[in-house]
């Protein structure tokens, strides 16, 4: 069974529909006239548009290639900078150690029977070395009296003590950290539970 009823909106067009229909008819007339009047004009317009599009494509391709080359250059420079940073990262730290080497070489070259002078020289050298390590952000751990921390301390034994259980009683070997990373844990004895 066919539906013979027409669309009710097509029977009663609104003023907006009528205006749109008239505008479409008016626009169609000049195109028909232009098509009949100059059949070669659209071909010339199309060729001009095509040439313009091809020029734009070539320009965009060149721009893309330049951007790609610049990106590669930036990536390569960044890799070079990283390689140099890795290669010379220890340079500053080594500069701080040079005076320590000078002091030790002077002590070896100068033989003295005076034990006090030798001791003073060794103490001075130790201070220089400690200062050089601190400038390189290497700090000694001396945790006597602190709670035992398995991330920073290594317990060698537990001893009876008057201190609270699991408190560091003595340091057998200093530990060292660099910028909060443990280089070597401190070897400690810990107070035993009572």
C-alpha cells in the first residue's frame, strides 16, 4: 500500500522557504549564462587554481623539510650536550681533589722524623679531602643515637645498652650519601631489645 499523502510542509511553504527557493533560482541563472557564454573560462580558472594549489603544496613541502631538518639539528645538539655532560660531570669534583693530591705528594716528598708534623699534615689532608667531598655533595653518615634505618645503616651486631632498642650505639665504619642517595651504608652496632 502506497502512501499517497504528501508532505504537509511542502503544501504550505513558509516565507523563509520561499526566499531560499528564489535565491537558489537566482544563483542558478548566472551559472548557466556563464557556462554558455565562455566555455573556456572555467578551464582557465581551474588551471589557475591548480597552479596556485601546486605552488602552495611546494611551499608547504619546503617548510616541512626545513622544520624536519631543524628538529634533527636540535635533537643532535641535545644528544651532544648530554654526552658532554656525562663526559665532564666529574670535572668539578676532580678539581676539588687536586689540592689533596698536592698535600699528599708534599708529605711524601718531605721526610720528617717529627711524628707531630706528620700527624698535622695528615689531619690537614683529611680536612681537605672531606671538604672536597662535601663540595661534591658527598656527606658522611655518623648516626650514633639515631634510630636504625636499614636503608642507610648496616647492623653488624646487637649489644645490650641503656638506650632504646634499635638505636645506633656505635659506628664501626662511616657511611656516605651523595644528594640523599646512599653510596655506602654505615656499619653500626645496634642496641638490643631488653
